[in-house]
């Protein structure tokens, strides 16, 4: 569909991104780029007031899938095709494992498949794109509807998962959102209404850790590996820090988070339902992810609402957070992503995506 460039909100399917068909949604506040052929990924979410793309882009030479790629080796398949940005991960999130005789690598298969895309609304008030996919190794059908309204700095996503199989099935569902520079910088603030936090059990992994392996703590005051304390709300190091950690924000009082950079007068907030997304994964590769394919070239955060924790299947079963779907059952969720200005800290993100907090020089 060709865009109406005289409209205050528009959608176009006439663009390409690294050789893949792309969908562009745009209004006076936001420009959003989707890749239906690559997992339905959101690869750009640009705040037009500041001309900042809040999403992170990977530094390695990722290549788009040429066909229906499926997870294989535990880490490399997903990472080889990882552009950064925002993915939906199903039917698992975290490390690779076997499910009922089928091998799954990192983060499942939904982000490795091409999705069907159609424009289902395009008028002066709003545009909506529908994305659908049926998984290959798991009998799940996934649907996403992304809506951008005129005059709003908010992207709304309605997402559903249906079990097309004849047996009850486990699942872990994740919104894999990665944010980067210049939004991410020392002086930025992360607000999450969580009561409790847990650090990943590292074992021999995460050699560049800042946090104490397996620590449980009152959010956001995390025990440091050096015996000190790390404030996960305000202690954001610079890109030369060579730090890599993974923590989980738990016992969420409400379903939202906000990353605010007062120096840019810009923030990004995401509203999500705590049922079933009961945990927020906080991935912290502050220049210290030393393994392939990143090699200490990454400076970003992943703020990932997820239906289970920690990052491995045995651990998820131990915490009893793995969810199930009966035959024919559907689970759905609504997300609202917003950019904003005029705040130094956030105290609330409403179900409609209104961001409220401590004002600096006026809000938006």
C-alpha cells in the first residue's frame, strides 16, 4: 500500500531493509519499521521530536533468513539472524533444550520464521498491521496487531498465541526488547515497579559480571560481585565498562518499565500485563559480552517482559513459572510502547501508555 504523505498517520509496504520487505508505520511523533520476513521484528522505533531511534542495533554482520530457519545449535542460529530491536520469542526463551523430541536453540523459533503481513486499517485516525505465523515444530499460531494512532507517541500491540495441537503444551513467551545509545547512557534512569530481584546463576559464564551470581535482593539494590551494592535504577556504566550481567525483576506491583535520559529529554516506556508476563529480564551487556558474535562490541540493555524465569528450562521448572495452554486455548496480551520527554524519573505508566513522573521542563 502506498502511503498518503499528506496524512498525519500513514503506513507503507513499499520499503526494503537489508533485502527484506519492510513495513513502515509513521505519524508526527514516531516512525516504526517492521520486518515481517524476519520474525515480525520491530527494527526501528524512532522518536521524531529528538530524531533518536531508541532500539539497539547489533554490531555484527547479521544476515536475514533466506528461508524458514529453525533453531538448531544452542546459541548461534538465533544470534546469526539477530538485528537487535524487538522480537517475540516462542515457545521458549533462554537457553536451548529439547521439547518433546524436537531440538530448540536460544529463544525458540518464532523470531526465525517469516510472518504473513497485511494492512487491516489505514485511515486518518490510525493504521494497523496484522502479522501472523504458525510455528513449525510447535502447534502454535501467533498473531500480532500493531496500531499507530494519529497524534500519539505510542505504539499499541495486541498479541495472541493459540494452541492448535491436541495436547496441553508448555510455553514461555517473551518480548525481547533491546534499547541502545544514545538513549542508554550514564545518567539515564531505569524505573521498574518491582519488589524483588534475582541474579542469574552464572556458573562459569559471565566472566565480566558486576553482580553476585544467584543473589536475591530487594529491587533495585543488587549485591555486587565485589561485595558492594549496585543500584539497578541509576548505576548505568559507560560503554568502556566491559560488564555483562543478567538479572530478573520479580513480584511486579504493576506491568511497566521506563528508561529515561534527562540529558536527551527522552525516555522509552513499555506497558505490559503481569498475567502472564510475571518477570522482567534485565540483560546488561555494557561493553562486556565477550562471546560470539558480540566480542565486547555491545553497549545496550535488554528489558524483556517474559512469562517465566530464569534463563534455562530446568530453572524455569524449579520456579514453577512455565505456563501451559490446553488444546484450542488462546492466551492474549496488550502492550503499549511510548516515547516521552519532560521527565527525570517515572512513577507510573497507565494502561493507555500515559507516562507520569517527576517533571523537569514540562512533559509531553
